[in-house]
C-alpha cells in the first residue's frame, strides 16, 4: 500500500463526504415515496408529473431530481423525464414486497403517508414553507466553521493571480464585507493589511456577537467594525474602495438579492470594485455531472429548505449589470475550479 499524502487524504475524506450526502438524498427519496414513484414509471416522470403524483412541493422535487442526477442515481431523457438508472430499483430494494428501512409503509405504492412526521424537512417538502431560520445559533456556528479557512484561499489561490488586489489592500483602503458572519475574514485581513480599515455586515445576530468579541480580543476595534444588518438594509454612500461577498451571494434570498447588490453599488466609491467568491452553479442539466459544479449542487440541495436559491453565472451577471456594475471578470480557483472569483466595477 502506498504511503498517504495530504492530497490522498483530502480525496479520501471527500469521498466519504460524497457518499454520506448521496445516502441522505437516497433516504429522502425513500421517505417521501419519490424513488418508489419513479420505479413504478417505466417511461420516467417529469418534475411536474412527480409533484402532482406525490402532492409534494415542485421546486424541491426539481432540486432533489437534479441532485440525484448529479449522483448518478437518476437519468433524464430529452423530454425532461427522470427515471432510476438500470438495476437501482433492485439494488435499493424497491422491487421487494416490503418497505426499505426508513421508507414510509405506503411509499412503495408511490405515495408517502399524508401525516408522516411534522419535522422541518417534512413541512418544507409538503408545503414549500422554509423549514428553518438561518439566523439561529446552530446555523451561525456551522457557517463559522465552514468559512474559517477562507483567508487561506485568498492567500494561496487568489492573491497570486490578483496582485493588484493584494497591493490595494496593502497600501490602504476601505473594505466592506457583506455577509461577514463571525468576522473571521475581516479580522484575518486586518491582521495582514495594517493600513486598511474593514466594515462587516450580516443579518445573523449571533455571528455579529462573535465578531464583536473577536475584534475586541484582538485589539482591532480601531480598524474593524461590524453591524447587524442584511445587504439590502445598508445605507452607505460612496464610502468603500472594495466590497466583498464571500460565499454570500447565493445565501441572499431571491426577493432581496437585487436590492442588496444595488445597495453595494451605492456603498462603493466611483471606480470601486465588488469581489465575489462563490460556488458556480449549472444552468443546464447536462452540467449537473460536471465535477466543477459539485459543491454548488450539493449546497443547493441542503440549503433549499431555508429558501436559498443558487443561480447560474448568466443570471448572476444579469443581476450585476442591473445593479449598475460593469467590467465583470471571473477566474476559477480551488481544486478543479470548484469556486469562482469574480470582480465587477462601479
């Protein structure tokens, strides 16, 4: 057996994670009768047909089918009909006369029990009402952990390709971080770029509380400030040289996304620059099996219950132009190009 390397160990853990998440998709398919309904249809079903058959929320079923397609659980024909891949009905036990563990006792007939469970996921799949609020301590802690190493991505993957950005921060500028969470990135920036000042905003009160504590503990309160507000609530005008949305744009709910971008445009000085680091998301079904989009696809599946909607690049650019931004440029970063770093100017 070959000696492990850091890359081989990363790949191993990512495979564990991918299998775990695929299993969660399969279990949801069992629980709500989705897999059974597809197994019962020889020609496959479109998402609207599946929603009507099961009386479930169509937008979620679309995300579920696309994610199952990504994991190669489903295939799809040119008419948009999804069906199980060959032999999976047997492998998953859908042809057996008794239900799979965790499967509704009626789901092998194509329909889940009408009153099965009242948990957030069940309510969302049945009604479309968001199953949780993103602004709770548990979600705040999860976001904090997920974004703790973002500065490393800037240091190792973005600054080497964007020397002008690094120089601008080093020379001194005013930086606005929309969706700053617990403030980890602005604090890391402030420790590295001592001539710049930083402002962070976030609608999560728990994240802002953590950020305020960290700023004081590190003695950065003369150059770093945070405020509890969403991007659409900002009222800055011509104040900042740079504004960043780091794993934030997809988190802004669709009904206020354009407003947040417009407020960001207003906050920047003329010639200022918006920086967006985010997961790319496919706009065509055939791209749902492209490894480049893996993070975006999986994140969308697990974030859908909170009302979060990821958007493909074309729609993102349209929103930026509508908000007033020009000169949109993008590079791919991270392993396999699984993140996009985009700049847009005022």
